[in-house]
C-alpha cells in the first residue's frame, strides 16, 4: 500500500484586511453571495463559528502578510479549501505576486516539490518563459 502526503504554503502581502479574523469575516461575507464558489467543507458549515474554526486552520494574517497553508496530515488537510483560498486571496493581494511552495511525499515515488507564482488575477506566472525571453 502506498502513502502520500502533500503540504503547501502560499504567501503574499495583503491590504484592507486588519487581521486573520477580519479576513475570515470578509471571506464569509463574500461566500454568502457566491455559494457556487465555496468548497464543499465550507458549504457544510452550520454557523459562522464553525466556518471560522475551519479557516483559522488555513490562514494567518500578520503585519499585512497573508500565509495560506495546507497539510494532508494535519487538520488543514482539505486541498479544495486551500485552492479556493489561493484563488480568492490572489484578488485581494497588494504584492505583485503570490508565492506558492509545495512538497509531496509518495512512498513509491519519493519527494517532489515546486515553487510557483500567481498574479493578482489568479493566473500562473510562467517563470521559465520569463527567464528564457
């Protein structure tokens, strides 16, 4: 039987957000009008407190720096929530890019890792094309 673990961290600068609680509140308000964009785990929340408890596992805002993290071996293991937050928060960031670092361990294939960058529209920035231009 094989075993796989994925971890990922996204970091960017963010404005118009006071702290982690404020970001979670803004996301909650957004999803009340865009339920079709919500990951399944967030749709199943019975109340705001449950919603906030889930997102607190994924996001931290300190000194205008947003960190989004996920680890399939931890409580923040829902990659669908991580991907939603990544896409949503790209549009809130004040920096020119969001840096996403990930690593996976597969008991059969070993380690794999990468670092990617996204612009404020959620588009992948092709670093290799930029370097070869």
